[in-house]
C-alpha cells in the first residue's frame, strides 16, 4: 500500500479537522479502484461509455430525459442559463442563491442575464408563488427587461442548507410556468434535500426544465456535476460545454467515481445527524447556532475573521457564509470527529480565546 493511500485511510489524529465544506472529502478506495478500472473512450468524439452510464443513471434519478456531465456545478448552472436566456433577459432567483453570489457573475457576463433577487418570503432560502407572479408580471413597456427564467436552489446553501418540500417546489414552479418562465433548479445538494425529506430526488424536480446536481458535495467524488433536462437541451448543452472548454476525452475515469458516489446518497443521513449533534453541542457551549436542516451549521459571531482564526488555531477549519461561521459535516468525519471538534472549539466563556476573538479588538 502506498504512503498516499495509507494517509487517506489513517488520518493523523492531531491534524486539523476540516469542516470548511463537504467538498474536502478524499476519494474512497472503492472510487480509486473504479477510476483505475473504468472503461473509457473519447467523450468528445464518441461519448465515453462510463460517462454515458453515469448520465443515464442521473437522468433516471432526476426524472429527466437526458443528462450531461460537467466539470463543475458552476459550469452546469451556466450552461442551463445560457440555454434559457438571451442577452439582456432578466432571471429571478432567491436572495443569496449560488448563481447570484458565488459564480463570479457569469450569469450576467457569459449568459447575458440580468439577475433579479427575490426575498425569502416563504422561509429561509424559499420564495412563494405570489412573489414569483409579482416579479414576472408582464405588460411592461418595450424598453423594460423581459423576465424569462426562475432559478431555484435546493438545498439553499447560503440560508444554511435549508430544504424546499416537494409540494412547495411544485407550486412555485407552476407559478413560474403560468407566468411564461422557464425553471432551472440548482440542485447541487438536492441529494441532501431528498434524504432529509425521505423522497426520491425526482420528486423535487417537478416542473423544472433543467436541473444541476453535484457529485462532490457530500457524495465524495473528486470532481464533477451533471446537468439534466430534455434530449434537445442536452444536445445544445453538449455544444455549450465544448464552447466553455468543458469537453473531456477519457472522461470515464472521472465518471466512474461519480457512479460510486451515487451509491452513498442514503448515507447523507449520517452527515445530517452529525450536523445536528454539532449544533446542539455548540449551543450547550454558549454559541448562537441556527438549527440545521441538513449538513450545514451556521454560527452567528460578532467578529467573523477573528473567530475563524481562533477556530483554526484550535485545530478546526471553518469557512464563512452569510456573515456567519459555516461548519459542514461530510463523509470523511465520524462521531468521534464531532466530539473532537466540540472539545477543540470549547465553550464561549468570558475568558476563552474564542470569546476574546468574538469580542474583537474593539
């Protein structure tokens, strides 16, 4: 066994615990074997067979006619927006959506869309049918923006991994359709929503024209997302992917890991359980923590930068989201990892290093 493989299987117990994201996971030995043994072909020329198998499986899970692998979720979202929008068209999305705040403005820069954020009037990360109807209202003068698209996100990352239920999603999608809008779903963590609700992923895609799902967020694949929709959409999406530099050759090496990743969807319930345990432990120690719905724990602090630095010094790596500390549970963590993280962070007491950081250098 190589030293690199041994390091993956037996992490240093004194090493920092990485809770920055559920994308920091290492490929499992099973994934590595599948990647090494994958049947491959030139995906640009002939459609790699393992890539095709992955796309067919994801399309079936999502209730879509066809699907296309992309190197990243951002590219998958961008391809969908480019297919739905003409230059100068407006699109709607919940405030804080990934397509608005975390994709470097490509929705406007490359897809030509003008973003119109919608407030969360139906709960954190969620918008109501009425809000969509108001924002999509027609009868505007010729020089006004044409609103063409609604982008939804489930789970909603910036709101703390919040979940939209099937019936709520269906009502919002129906309102968009009635207003003449196409619907794209950024489902980077749709698997988490499905597991939380105990429903198949396809129950959360009703009424959508396109859906993007991620294979690395939570599921542990080293790279890759899939965008799905109609056969005609995927035909166009393949051209757009090539235009954006996303065509791959022997892509089956990567798709093989994605196929293994899909087998761990049910295990996301463990990530959710550990997030709940982490949040409860932090509250017991005096921290202000939002109750997680899935695997994202948000901690409200007065000094964000100082608290992140103190967490890092204590051996816990965290990130920031919506002005809060974000801690994310994932496949490479165990129950013991959560206990260790809580011990390292410690209580929010008057004389603790982290408390002094929260009070800041004011």
